[in-house]
């Protein structure tokens, strides 16, 4: 997919660092993330997981988590 957007694997230095490239008037970037970046204490997810843990008393069939991203 990246190759179809003008990014070549030879342009990357390492999968562990940020890489930017431009295609026409669009600036694209790859930035590696850790699980802490996505689910860590500075996000809203710890609160969601705490609520789900509190609802655990209703059993697996009694609780549903629905998530949407835009």
C-alpha cells in the first residue's frame, strides 16, 4: 500500500522511527506506536477497562462493549 502512494521501502531507516513522505500535495507519515501509547494511562481506555471490570459480575453474556472510531 505504501509503495502505491510513492513510499519506497528503501526510504525507511528503521521501523522504530518516524518517517514522512510527500505524494502530490499530501504529506504522509509513519510513526510506530507502543501498546502504552494506545491503551496507556494518558488515554481514556483505563477508565473503560475499569467499568468493564466492574460489570464483570453480570457475566460474559451480560455485558457488551461497542467501540466506534472516526
